[in-house]
C-alpha cells in the first residue's frame, strides 16, 4: 500500500524531489526512514521490517537537530591565536560557542558565536570612556573637554581642574588634559615670607649685639689689662724698692738693725 503511494508520488513530482518524506523522516536510497533525535546519529538505516537504529554522539561530537547522519559533527575549537575563548562548551546537542578574551571585542559574528576578535580601544589619559564596549562593540572614547582632565586609562569621567583662586589658594601649575592644576596655600607663603623677614631682622640684631658685646669685652679686657699692667708695673717698682729694702736688711741685719726696724713699720 505504501509502495503504491510512493510510486504515485514519484510519478506526480519533479525528478529532483523524487522522494518526499514526512517531517521527522529522512530519505535514503529512495526510501524514507525516521530520523535520529538531536544528540544521536544513525547506526543502521531503517528497513521495511525495522526502524532506524540510533546511537548517542560521543567524544566532542554533536548533532544539533533530528537527523539522518551516520556521523556526529565534530565540535568546533575556539582559536586562542585569534583571541577566541570558549563561551559555551560543546554538548551532544550543541556546538561550541566562542567569545572574545578580556580586552577584546567580537569583530565577526555568526549568530551569537564569534569568529574573530579585535583588541578593544583603551581610552588613554586625557580622554574618557563615553560608552563602555560590549561583547560585540568597541569602547567609545572622548577627549576631555577644555578645563577638565583624566589621569588614568579607561577613566569614566573627566574631572574639572581645581580652581585655586576659588579655594583661596594660588595656582602653581596650570591643569592639562592629563593632570590637575597644582595649588599652593597663599596664607602659607605669606607666613613663610613674614617668617623669613623676622628671622633676617633677628639675625641682624643678634649679629650687632654680638659685635658690640665682643668690642665691649675687648675694651674691658684692655682696661683691666691696662690696670693690671699698671699694677704690675707699680708692684715691680714696689718690689724692686722693697727688694732693695729687703735685700739690705738681710745683709745689714747683722750690721745695721735700725733699717729692719724701719721696714717692719
Ligand atoms: C595605559 O594604556 C597604555 C596602552 O595600552 C599602556 O601602555 C600604559 O601602560 C597604560 N597605563 C597605565 C597607567 O595603565
């Protein structure tokens, strides 16, 4: 009965579609066999008396759909050289899905699977990341507008330069696209200048005082020296006198006691 039906179909349809099988069937040698389910493959085609014999896929192979394949498909490898990484591991019913390594985005997409990666643009200092990249899109960078800066790679924002005057400070170094303005405490510099002046005046005073003190000391020393000298001279004279006096009695004690009596007074 089936045969008659098939022959009828063959005669009715164009030669290229000689055998038309139902969904869930595959054609082999002009016959229709039931398909094996996803994750399995055909081991033996169906016969008039028996259905298709199927076996599961093994060892990094898969079949994604119901099929009449006698071999499972080999799982795809993610090429590390192209910076591809495994996004989803292969299963018996699904091929490997590749994605891109960190710092890369997918350039060639086939479905959700990636075939080629590209390094993501780094937003360098002086720019900011206006739009962060995605798996399939590059980062979008934007140069910092005037009056703002970013000092690091991949800054999310550009910061405004510090306005030193508004902060009550003085600008030491103007801001650039990659660095902030450098401010110095104004009150501090005034204090520093005042301190320097005070120190200078103090040292002048101290120097003068020291000079005067030394001169006075020298004068005093000289005066004392003069006095001493005078004293010494006087003493010398006195001693000499006394000596002449004393010498005499020693020699004269025996000769003239009257002189020693004169000396003791
Ligand atoms: C910023 O990125 C550039 C380019 O990749 C790199 O040479 C540099 O070392 C990075 N700088 C920092 C601070 O990470």
